[in-house]
């Protein structure tokens, strides 16, 4: 189980901002995922497709759209792929569920 920060607003499909700001946020989130998986050491890639389930703990009680939440996880997917040394195309679409809101929000990932 890997706990990561809630994706920055600019990484969501409806997020607006300069493309370089989005790039910097994407790289930061990708690095967090890479570092978290490297430190975790409980997942071993055995080949084939990677299944992953994600629990989204939003910042507020406002409804979060499933499609937008999946899209906001792309940087984390790229970071995990980098840590495993594989192409991110080997990741299946994440199984998504939503938890209760927590201050600041968070993402909890389980790789299988």
C-alpha cells in the first residue's frame, strides 16, 4: 500500500494553467510515485500487465468525477512504471474507489 498526495489541481483534466506549470507539477508527482514505490519494496513485477487499485480520499465532500480522477493519476502511473523499469502501457486502468474526505486529500495505491 502506497500513500501519495492528492493530485494537484492543474493535473486534472479541467485544470487550467500554463503548460510549464503543469509540466513541473507532473514531474513532481511522477517523482513522488517513483520514490514511494522504490521505498515500498513489497511489490515485485512478475511480467505482464500491472493491476492497480486506487482509493481517492478527496479534500472536500464535493463529488469527484471517476473519469477525471483516473486522468489525474497519469503522473503517478508514469512514476510507478519508471520505478519498475517498464512501459506505462502495461498498466491496466486503475480500479477506483472513493473514501471519506480528509484534510488535504490523499491517494492510496495498491499494486497487484
